[in-house]
C-alpha cells in the first residue's frame, strides 16, 4: 500500500467559480495546511523547554 502525502485528510476542493471570497478562502486553506505540515524549529522547542523549567522552578519555590 502506498502512502500519499496528505493521506487521511479531506482533499482540498478547487474553486471553479469567479467568487473572489471563495478563491481567497481556498488559498488561505492551502497556505494553512502547508504551514501546519512544517516541522517546529529546534530552537523554538529549546525555548519551550527552558520556559517549562522556569515555570516548574517558580512553582516549587512558591509551594515551599
């Protein structure tokens, strides 16, 4: 069985109309899906881990 890109998601419908709002919506949906598939940068993950460590430290000090 071949796995195709985007498998499991509903297909993006193409707009066969001259309605500018529908065209904008389709393009925004396509952009959102492409951004959603991007990997989270390692630097951002490191910053989140540092933030979690600081929050855990502040909880411990406030409980003591």
